[in-house]
C-alpha cells in the first residue's frame, strides 16, 4: 500500500471504530432550580468615637429581611471592624429581639431608656432602611 492510500484507510478505520463505541444518545436532563442567596445591604447608624456625630455604616446581611432586621443589627452592636474605627453605640444591648408588627418597631423593655444619641441612632437606622416613622419628633435629627 502506498502512503497516499494508508492515511485515508486509517481515518476510515478510526471513524468506524468510534461510531460503534457503544455510546447512545441521551435525552436532555434538567436539573433543579439554581441555588439563590438572598443578600441585602442594610444601613445602621453608629456614634463617632467622640460621641458627637452619627456615622452611617452599610452592612451586608444574608437572609430574610423585614422592618426590624437593621434595628436588630444595630442592637447587636458594632462589628469588629467598626470597633477598630472607634465607632460605638448608645443603643443598649438586649437579650430580646426587636420585632416589627404591622410596620411598628417594638423595642424590648430593657431598651426603653435611651439617650438622645441612642434615639437618633434608632430613628436614622429605621428611616435609612425605609421604615415608616411616625409620631417621633424629628427636631434636631440630621441623618448623614
């Protein structure tokens, strides 16, 4: 056999062998829904190290969010990074959660005595996260 005939013969042999390799066509297989992660950016207001100004901070939160979620993040206190920046809170920690009932934020009893700056923190955090705030005098409150 001449080299000109050998090459086509080898290609034909390879095609015949591959065509009969036993792999049968399969239908399209569908998978389940793609996993989703619900991630939200929420705003909390902390107090500057000198205690005179509010500082706006954005935190990422994964999970279901309602009107009270940002307030609960505020009640949990500053993160390690925020502490390194000298930021503090005047909203007292509580062993109870803050709840939202019909768009009303219900604070635990152990949080009812708030300093003026603590009240500003709660107000600004609520407003920044689109909570409807009514019946709260907004005199002297400027949310940065």
